[in-house]
């Protein structure tokens, strides 16, 4: 492969530009005086606060933070089983569901599992769940359970 040489004028401009570069060490853009002043002020404030606590009989002020999220029993996503495993479990539960409330709960959980991550595609396991759900809803006799059993013997 052949490369054409640059004209003399362009090469001279490039070399002049390189010659004018300032390659000396540069100062850091951040100014540490603000950080040092803030650290000194924080130390002084801590001393003043400790003196106030000592003057008040040695009792420190206690701040109690409580929220409704303390009783949250949900497991973080990273500790939950993978999406495919959860969808497989939902499919097995849906195939043995015997009433509409159970199916509704499973559909709600199915939606939550699909929203676990940002994937917008339905996996094979999701389609299996939808097939099982369709079969359960297609055959209403699945939900009919006799109130009592009659022995004809």
C-alpha cells in the first residue's frame, strides 16, 4: 500500500505545532485549600460538640431513625433464584392450581418476575408458563371440585 507524502507546507505546519507544545509538568486542576479548610472546620465542630456533650452531663444526643422499610421481607434480586428457575416454578404451580385466586396470584408473581431486569424478550420458560396458564383457563372443569364424594358401591 502506497501512502502519498504530505506537501512541504503541511508538514512544516505540523512540525511547528509540535514544537509549540508545552510538555512541562502541569498543575493539578483541583484546589486542595478548600479541602484542608473543610477538614479543619469539621475537627473544630467536633471539639465544640464534644464540649457541649460534656457540659450536659456526659449524655450524648441519640438519634433514632426508623422507617417502614425495616420490616421489608423481600430478598434482594441478586440473592433470588435466576429468572428461568422462578418461571419454571411458576409453570409447575400453575399446572396444579385449582382455583382462580391461585392463578391470579401466580400471574401477579409472573409479572414481577418479568420485571426483575430490563430484558424485553420472553424466554422459553415464560412461554411455557403462558401455555400452562392458557390450558388451565381453557378447561374450566379443572376448577370444579365436588362438595362431597358419593360412593356408588
